[in-house]
C-alpha cells in the first residue's frame, strides 16, 4: 500500500527547488518520500564459499554496520542453535543482484537475543552477541574478521565472553569518556563492561531491560523496560543501590521494545508492545509526536531511524513493514512480507540510501525465511 501525498511529484519538487521555495534538506527528504513509494522488490542471490551457508537456514536477525557495507546475520539452524555470518553488500549495485556471505564454524553458535556492532580497534571491528539463557546465557564480543575470506588461517579467539542470565539487549559506547565499554540489558539489572580492563558496573532495575542505546555526546546509556519505563544512566557514576542514579525518566503504558536517539540527542524515539511509536523531547520529557499504524502485542521489534532521508521504518508483528515520514509522522508505505505471515517469519530489515558503502545503492533490505530481498529505488 502506497500513500503518496496529494500533489507530490518529481517535476513539482524540482520546480520548487529551482525557485528557491524548498531548502536542500526538505527537497532531499521529499525526493526520498517519492522514491520509497516507487521501490520495487528483487530477490538477492547469496554466494558463499561454503555451499552450506546460503539459502538453507531461516534468517532471524540482520544488522548493518554504520557504513552499510556489511550486514551481520543470525540464522536459525535445524538442531536448535544459530549460525552467524557476515554478508558483504558491495555486489548490490551491479546488474546481477548478488552478495557474498561468510560464516564461521569454529565456535559454539548459541541462540541470540540481541546483536550490535562494536568499534574496538577500528569502526565496527567487532560484534556483541547476547545469548539466550537456556543455551546457556553468554555475552560475547567477537572480532568481525572471524567472518572473512581474506585470511581463513587467521582465527582470533573470542575477545570477551562471560556467562549471564537471559540478556535482552546490548549497546556499544562510542563516547571517549566510557571508552571500550558495552552494556547488557538483563533481567532487573544493567551491566556495563569495559572489555579492555574487565571492569564491570551493575545497576539494579525494577524491570527487565529490553532496549538500550548509548548517547555519543555524553557517556549516558538510555534503557527501555518491560514495565514501560525509559530511563538514562550516566555511566561515570559508581554503582548505587536504589534508583537514585536514574536521570531522565519517561513512561509508556506497555513494555518498551526499541529506543533510538536522534542525532542531536534532544529527541528519543521509542516503540512498545501496544504498537505505539512515540517521539519524546528529552529536554521537556514530553511526547511530541506519535507514528500510527505499527502492530505489536508481544514481540521485541526494532525501530530504524534514517534522519538524513527523513524516514522511520518498523516491521510489525503482522509481518508488514511500514515507513513513515520522520518529520510529520505521515505513513508513506506499507509493504507486505513476500512469505505468508507467521510469528516465526517476521522480516528483519535494513534501510539506507547507501547500501554497500559510500558509493552504494539506496533501498530497503529485507530478510525473511531463507531469502534476502532488495527493495530498490526506481
């Protein structure tokens, strides 16, 4: 379903831009709106040096690095574990739509609840993985070079790995005041670990922490909880008993499943298990916008904010991918899953105007079941 704004077309936009009636930011945002409405679906062929990788296991999670050159993938495997891999997106722009996928079979593949890229030795050099407790629970920091064809003889070990209770979320800190730190959202507590020194800080919470993100301008960690509370922690503080270390506090009526800070870090986007998506002003602690149409009742589903393109993307529990205008919350496009809807086939998506890196192609990547699709700009 496409919902283009009345009277919005490329010739009208160009004319307004030439007459100076539109700023370059507004023009760029409206062009992306038009293009999103025209996206066409194409299936991607995945090549792998190991023929057992491609096309045999269902995708569970895909997460892009900052440059959108690679996506880390978690696939379910038949015997109950997971397989991890990295897909190199540099082949996306060519006529034949193919990508390279590498996996690694050298360590136990635990079931994973949460994944984030980590910048330890260089940007996006490592991956944080949070394992589910029954398998048993484990937080691991792995070098991305484990998943590479360049030097298969070089197999560096896990940099950091420790047993934990069920972990729901994780986040890597890019602020130099909390260098080399990642956080883990656990059952009723937050754990912040320095992977170089091994130093750990624990913050007790009254609820499970399902979503996390670090600010970049300050060493502050934002947390979204099953209780509906969102709170921030300044990680420079020492561990404290009670709740006195909570700085900003916001409240949803249902479990918070995803939080995203906007670039200036004055606003925070949050989604919950009632299907509500709200934009909060952190200076006034008030909700300033709601994005309607999202569907969720029980799943931990991510939000994808693309400020440069002015877009918000979320996949619902109904397996529909919805794209909104970030600025005015207008629902622009609703994309059904290419497979029949079911709770074990909720698509995982990545949106970027540069899939494959700085000279990459714009569009939406969708992983569902065993397939990977590219919804490309026309």
